[in-house]
């Protein structure tokens, strides 16, 4: 895929962290591809990788259906780093012994180095590592050296410098392994001798080239929401095939102030994207009339979106590809089967049943959110768009508590706009992870110019978080809050009270509905 560049292959044995390993390699400025362990050796070698990383996996090497590889790969002289199952597999194939550990190791353990080795260059002699295994090496093959241990795992790391084979029982790719990034860097730079000249621009160029080849002269359709993921996906395709891509942007009337116009201006006027804006504001409001239950709101919005999208797509006729801005964490999240439904998330891009297309293209499916942002920047999207904070698919409908009418949405848009503007003025725009106003359904008594008022209460929410799964309320300075509150009650009609939400998630959620 990237013949002129250094390549590292992540060979997947079913490990849950394969994309995280790939991401670590990209972070180290080296191009990386994830391949199945079933890929024929000749095919892997033909890619001329600088190194290969074997992932972990749920199997045990002795099981009948345990994933195996052709031993030729181990004799190829290409440096290989095995992680967990990947390490055990090499030991097993080369004549060592893997046995059930006396004690299953799970969680943070102290990694003690027993030998100095380039794999552990600049790594502390004792550091925390993340373990998750039941089996481990009890006997190493000839020419293998133990490099590290933990209390219960005698071979936590090993090397065979003759065959360029290395292994770790712990997971260097996860955050909990203190020296993990350094160990992986050492493998890439000290052992594989990579130069590290890969950049996101290269990824953009290769992806665009691949999309060009795949799409040829066929037609592509994309649902554009103006959010980071769908915008980056659409721009990639646009740069690959121009007007063969048609984007449908459904304005549901639940967007922030001026947002619909901004999306249209940027993509249609500035980037000359083939964009159809569907003004479906009235339809959405009509469907939401009298609905107060948050889950019902979400379902109605999700369904209405699909119907509007379908109707518009049918006007275009048959398309060959449908683009989705799915990113890697979406794939992990939708794979979780046991989680209770707290909120049914609606993301633009749920699959329409009545659109005639042959195949889905997901150009971002291997990337993490911050990588998508970097990619967006590399292909020329403006900062305000790629740095955009999360905005839920159901939009302001879940920030107007209770029933939704246009007047309430308009009030909220004004209050939210003031909040956004003042956080920007205070230099907090990118410090607070997510912030927005909520129109509570609560009216309270106030006094304005000697007159009694009975108006709405606006709640302000501002949180710090890394992934939205947990969050804490952000300590916005009081004077900034005072100024925002003052502006809102003075500038937004029908509002006479402003409160700041000081609950973390859990027990609250970030959005109010
Ligand atoms: P909650 O409210 O569940 O939100 O704590 C966590 C994060 O997810 C966003 N969110 C959504 N995103 N569709 C989305 O794409 C949705 O339906 C949705 N609901 C919540 C929320 O803004 C926060 O960042």
C-alpha cells in the first residue's frame, strides 16, 4: 500500500489491542498495516516490512484451533516482536515450553529488568506493566535470553538476537504500561532501524490514491452532518473523485446557531463539493411535537433522518458506494454486547434500507479520533471544524428538556452561542472538553425593571473528559460564569435564571437527556 515507505506489519492473532498497537506505531511516525495471521508468508514478505509485531490473542498454543503461522516467517530475518500470545507462539514453535501459570496474572505488575538490551534502552529497571494471561513460558528455546520478569512470571520478556526475535508477556501498547511506548519505540528504532519519516499527509495521499483506484468512475453517496468524522470522510472521497461524490446534508432544525449555513458555505462554496442540503426542519419538528421522553425523541430523530436521507437518495438513483465516517472506537463500542442501553446513540450514517448501493466505504475505520482530526487538518479542513467538540446526533432536541418547539430551540441557540463566544474570549475554548447550554423546562420567578417575570432557566454544562465515558464538571472561573450569566439574562428573551451543572459522570451523564 505504501511501497516507498517503511512498513511495520501488525500480525493479528485475535487480540483486542491490534489497532492500539497500530496506532502506537503510527504515533512513532512509521506506517503500519494490520494483517491476519492467515496471510500467506510470501505475501507478507513481499511487502518488505522493516519489522513485524505479533499481537496477543485469546487462544492457547496447544489448542487444536489455535492460530498458527508458517515457521518460515520466523526464519526470515525480519525483526519480530511478539506480544502475549504472539510471544508464546514463537517460543512454542521454536521448541520452548508454554505452561499454565501457577497464578493467573491480571492487571498492573512490576516489571523487573534482568539484562540490559536495546529493547529496554532508557527503560527504568523497575516499572509498572499491564499483564493479562494464564499461560506463560516456562522454558526458552536455544539461543533465547530472558530479559525481564515479574513476581509470578519468570519470562516477562526475551530476545533471540541471532534470529531477531523478541517477545514480551505484558502489553506495551496500553497506557497502564509505564514504559510501553519507549519499549515499542526501541523495537522500531533500535531493532528494526526505522527512520520514522511517515506523516499523516502520507496517509492522506495513499488513502486518496486507493480510493481513486477503488471507485474508478463509479458513483458515491455520503451523509454529511458537519461533524468531524463525516466531514473528513467526505473530503477524502471528494479529493479522490470530485463530483462523482454526492453528499446529502439533512438540516433537521436541531443544529446550533448558524451551523447549517456554515456547513453549506464551507463544503459547497469553498470546497465545491456536490452537496445537497435538505431543509427538513419542519418535518422534524412536526414528528417531535408533544414528545417529552428522551428515548422517544432519539428514536424519532434517528428514523426521520433515515427516511429523509432515503427519499433524497432515491432522487439520485442507483449509487455504487455509500460512505460512512465510522471510526475505530465506533467499531469497538458497537461490539460491546453486555452494556445496558443508557441512551440509544444516533449517529448520522445508520444504514438506510431503501437506498440502492453495492458497497460501503469506511475510510476512517482504523483510526482513532485524534488521528481523524490530524487527517482532517492534513487534507485542508479548517481548525474550527476538525477541533469541533462532540455534538450528539439528536442535536438540540436532547438539550431542550420536555417538549420541543421552535421558539425554545431559538432561545437555546442564542444562549448557547453566548456561552460559546464567552468561553472563546476567556481562552477556554479548547480547554473544556465539551460545553453547551440546556434549556430546562423549569420556569421560575424573577424581577426585571420592577416587573415580575416568570421565565425559563438555562443550565450551563462544561466537562473535562478524555472519551466521554466518564467526565468531571469543569471549574470555569466564577468571573467568566458571572459574565456569561449576565449576558444570557440580558440578551436572551424569556430567560431570567442561569445555573451551572456541577455533577460528574457518573452518576449524571454529560447530556441532560
Ligand atoms: P452522555 O450524555 O451519554 O454523552 O454522557 C457522552 C458523549 O456522547 C455524546 N452523545 C451522543 N453522540 N449521538 C452521538 O453521536 C448521540 O445520540 C449522543 N448522545 C450523547 C455526548 O454529547 C457526549 O459527548
